């Protein structure tokens, strides 16, 4: 039984856990304000808010998510908010809606609901509202009528209004200002009651909650996450209870198939989330750590100061809220952005089989061929680790795509260097889109060790790199074009590592 709150109403349903939340709110609850658009998580017309009770048991964290790719089972124990649930009274606009209307931000109106929900979620955020992060809140919403300037003006109006939002008890203030109805203030207690009920049932049965399952959650080439039991969508293995995580790739490809199956949900495995300092100078991530968790982590951003800039190139806010790091690895996409980053960081994954036996595998060794992994279907990723970078280490990520944001890479690359007296002491370079797998450039990395950081070294490293890659021509470019792109990305890395190198020397 799936139980959650939909706006101000309690929901109990036996609908398949792998159903799309979008279909449930529209066809079962007849809340048709949430629109059906691309069904791929790109357009944002189906955006809803998903509220999860925080560890304190007294507050709720709301995130925007695309309901077309949200498995219904992932709503269990949460507060799902659609556009019908944000108005204090019928016919009364919220400040978000009013700002959009006043600035002419709604044209055909189809996309408007998604923008409204994303900005409402931003209003519920604990972070101070700035012009930059207000605009960033709608990075997963597309306006086909090209009304972006009007929407930007509406966002500016909203930013000014939210300057008065208190840092504590913000929901009460937002309710007074009619951003959200008064019932939002009672939601923490209601979700706490659901959690206690769920834990009590599971304890009585002697079974684990969905949060206690191990996870293998994978991510599509565009940075979308899919949950599965370690095999690719077109694998021939049949499993009685496939794992389903964020669902943002599998629900695109196999929604009807998954609806017919009994799935195990792993997205809410709280013990598999989080980022911590491990032993022996290593950083450790839980398998269900999302891209948004990385973005919000002070620990990660202190280690990699440019990480927010890199992650803004990965999909969009709603998808980053769902897609996991382990998922990006297991999908095995040759252009998975997070995979390329962590290859250069020297990541390892910890795999566990159903008996609890674990083994560690270097991330490059996971990939045997296109969508072919060095793991059994039953094994799950439970942890990710990588050596803690030193403060003076160099790290950079580059990506070329047809659109700057919300797009898959044509070619991407990451590089890490450790220097000593002007010479490269250690190096790791990775590349995507130039081989059947996410590629760790082993020979290029080895070549760089001991070399002086000069233009001549970079030019020579490119020669080695070109011998390691095997790009093919496809819709994202010809093989020759991809070779040129990777060369330019290698140069971009080193121009950032050594600004004194003249660009002209590298041509």
C-alpha cells in the first residue's frame, strides 16, 4: 500500500509502484493542471513539488521533480504538491502566479504550471533568494513561446519579495503572504505520523522498509537517473523483483513493462545517502547520493570549488534532485557526466551481492564494453569512494553540447593533476563520447607523469590521447569532429591549470 499526502488530502493506493506519478494525479485524482509534455523529464510541464520530512521530524524539504518520471511508489510517506494545492482560496493568485501574470510571462499557458511550481518550490527553500538562484530554479522548464524575458522579470519580482522571508518558521510567513495555503504548516506532523505508521508495520512484519534496500540507480546519457538491477534496459535477463530508483530513464523506455512487475524501490534508502570523510584520506559517498546532494555539499564544494559550475551543466534541477551518482555509473553511458568526473577523481565502487559479500572495483574496471559491466546482475553499488584531493591539486571538467544546459554531451572530459615544482607528479584524465565506454585515458595519464607543465607537454599528450580514443560518427558529430573537440577540451584543461601558457602555443 502506497500512502502519502496529495496537496491536503491523504492518499492510499494499491496502484503499481512503477506507475508514473503524473498519470496518477491526472487520471486517478483528476488533477489535470499538471500537464503531459515530453514524458522525458526535459520540458518541465509536469513539474510537482515533493516534500520529504527532514531528520528533525519538524520540517519538510521540498524539491521540484518531473512527475512523468517519478515512480508512484517514491511518493510513499511524502507530500506531493500539484498546482491545485498552492492557492489559499479559489480565484486568488499566489505571489508567484501574480508576478508571472503581471509581467506577461504566460503566453499559450501550457508550460506556465511548471514554472509556477518550480518557483513555488524555490520560495519554500531555506536558501536566501538571489537573482541567480531564482533563475536557476526554473532551469528545468521550457517555454515554447519564447517568453523567457517576461519570466525573468517575474523571477526578479519574486526575488525582491522573498528578501523579507525569515530564515526560521518560513512556512508560516509564506502562508501569511499566501505563497502556500495554511495547511502546509500541518504537513510535518502528518508525515511524521505516516513514517511512524510505516515503521511500525515493517517492524511487525519483520521486514525492511524500502529505505533499507541496497541500490543500483543508473543515469541516462542526458544525466537522467534510472533504477534497475544492474543490467541495461535492453538486457535479456529476467528478474522477479527489479530494483527501481529515480526512474528517470527506465520510465521513459519501459513504463508499461515496469507497471506489470513487482519492483523494489531503492530511492529512499536514507542510509545510502550522504557524503563523508572516510579513513585513509578518502571521501565516501552513499550510492543513493544525488547530483543535488553533491551540489549542496559544503564538503564537496570545499574540495572542488568549481563543482557547482560543473554540475550546472548536468541536466536540470528536477532531474538532479532524482538522479544518483551510482546511477550514472551503472547506466554505462559513454557520455555520462558524473562518470567522467569521477573517473578523473580516481573513484572506486563497492559492490554487494545478496548474501552481503562486498568487493571493491576501480571505476575504470567496471566497463568491459558498450553497456557491458564487470558485475553480476545481482550485485548492487552500495558505496563510492575516491582519494581526497589536496588543496593545491588541479581539477577541471569540460563539456560540449548543442545546448549549454539540459543537454547530453557531444564530448566531455575531466582532468586531475598533482604538481611538484612545476612538474606533474600524478595525473588522471578521462573522456566521454570518444569510445564505447566512459573512458579513463590510462596511457595519456601515465605519459603526463614526470613532465613539466608546458605547452610542449600538452601538445605531446594530445598525440598520445588521440591514439587511445575511437570515436564514431553519429547524430552528435562526426568522428573527426569529436577528435577535434577532445583536443580542444584537453587544451582547455591545461589553460586553466597553467594560465601562463599562451593559447597560441597550443594551436
